[in-house]
C-alpha cells in the first residue's frame, strides 16, 4: 500500500512541528514587540516630563521671564524632538474656566487645546503621576501625539506633546524584522524538522519493508535494529517477539496437522488392507467376520480420535469463559467412578474412592467430569490386572485438589515433560494394544487451564503414578 504524501506520518509531524514552532515564535514576537513598545513609550514619557520641567525651571529661575519666553527656550533646547508646548492658566474663582493660554507662537494655540475637564484632572496630580494620553493630532503634527499635563505654580498646567511618529516607525521596523525572521526560521525549521523526522522514522520504514517480506511460509525472518534503546527499539523487539510466537504457533499447527494425518492414515490403511485381502477371493464366513471385526475396531479408533479432536476444539472456544457455578468435587469423582467401574472390573483393576472432603470449585461440570474420566481411563489402561486405582480430593494449603493414583507401570522421567503434548505416547507399541490415541492428557491439560488449575505429576517406574489437579 502506497501512502499519499499528505497522509504520511513524516508530513503530519512536520506540519505539527511547524505549527507549534510558529505559535512559539508568534508568542515570543508579541512579547518582544510589547516590551519594545513599552520601553519606547517610557523613554518618551521621561522626555515629556523633562521638557515640562525645563519650561517650569526657565520660568521660575529668571525674574521677569514670561511663559512664552520659557516655552521658546525649551523649544530651542529640545528642537530635535520638535515638542508642542502650551501653558494653560485656569481661573481662580469659583467658575472654573480657561483664563489664558501661553505659547511661543510656533503653532495655533486652539489647535492644541483640550477639554476643561482634562486640565482640571491634572491640577491636583503630582509630577510623577501626571496624566499622559495619546491624542490624534494629525492636523497639528501629521501624526498622533503623546501629551503630558503637569501642574505648575498657581493654576497653571504645562502641556507638552511629542509626535508618536518615531515610535510608530520603530515598531513598524521591528514588526517587519520579526515577520521576516519568523518566516525564515519557519522555513529553515521545516527543512530541518523534516530531515530530523525522516531520519528518526527511517527504522520504521525498515520495519515495514521487513514485515512485508514475512509470511506464513517464512517466519524465521526477524527485524534488525541493533543497539536501539528507544521506542523504535522497543517496537522492533515487540514485533520480533510476536513473530517468534507466531512461528511457534504455526509450527505447532503444522505438527498437529501432520500428527492428525498420521493417526487417521494408520487405521484407514489397515481398513483398506483388510478389505483388499478379503476381496481377492471367496472367503469363509468366519474370515469375513474376523475382517469386519478388525474394520470395526479401527473405525472405533478413528471415531475416538475425531471425537477427542472435536472436544479439544470446543474447549478452545470457551477458553476465556468465566465460570460462576459451584461444583462439588466429590460428586464429580463419584460419577466418574460409577461410569468407569465396568471397564475396571473387566480388566480386574480395583477402582476405589479414597478420602474426599466436601470441597467446591467454580467450573463446568461436564468438562471436569471429562478431565477426571480421562485420568481414570489412563490409569486403568496402564495398570496391570490386580492393580488398584484410587480417586480422592483434599485441601492443599487452602486450595481444592483432586488426585488419581494408580499402581501401574509408571512413566519414565524423561517422558514427563511431554506427556501432555497432543498425540504423544510413551510407548507406541503398548499404546496400540491399549487403544490410546495420545489425546487424553492433552484434553486434561486444556480443561485444567481454562479452570485456572495446575497439574502435578509424580511417577515411579513399576510403582505407579499420581496425577493431582490443584484449583485456584
């Protein structure tokens, strides 16, 4: 499957990287812009207060100096900043009004006057907290003005304004620099981010390519990611573990299929051979009957194998079932003893019920009976005439347990790890005589597993075997 470029993880991660970086750059730019603007305005405010202070100083220090002369001297001293200066005199009587306005004559006074309330608000202010405002004085200066109002001796308000054109120009230049620098940064970041992300995701492409080559016919292939201790390495290790488990499962299936084919082919071959021999010429009734008995025996054997396989399949279907029904172990053992008593009697093997406490387990009655029945069948099958099989249940450290003991031939120690494998038989020649198919203990193990039980086996050659199932 080919992934569209815009749908690829590399593209989407790069876009997210650029978006997040763009937001960070924008936030940083806005912070820098606001800080620079505040700094420029603070510097302008200091200049405004300094000019107003100089006007007041010129007027106070020299006797006979008028406000107009003081304003002209201040305009001359600060001519590079081109300040706009007026001194507004308020009336001292009860009817507040503007009494006089003093200026240098450089501009029309009326063009720089404010409402009376503005001057009255500045009348009681201190020099450090004098009112400052931005005023649209384009008609006077061609740009907005920043104006300060400082109270002087008497009812005089010194009004000084400076053009905001310089501040606006500096802020425009800063904005242009920030925009260009941000765009260049994002451009370089997009290339750099794409390169880094591609390099980081390169092992993922290797994983994809290797995974595409893996099939059920070749599960021996593994993804190579040496010395990676990051998330990619963990992903590769997980996938390799999964492939190994799949390989083991597929091998088990293949082995199981081969075992089934072999187990079913043997009786079919015998049946076909018996029928072919009997059909070659006319036979006596006794010979026909012997052949039919042999065919019937092999048919029973095949039927038993197929029944056990179907039962195993049904167990797999309920493997994750949670049981909520309480089942008495003593009832299970008693029912199995009753059903297997004829077979034990035929073989002259004693089938006894040992001590059994009143214990309950959560489980399926039918499955548990099948588990015990298979253990008993095995015990009877491999116990010589005159021997004994005993069923019991007990409390083992607070856990319910059932046990099946026999005085049979025992199991070799080297065979114990394999006795629960499907179609495994300790002695194939004896198994053929006893009618075993190698599936009984596999069923026992499967039933125990879905009940969360553990199986313990103790065996001694020539002395007997104990199978113990311990429930949770």
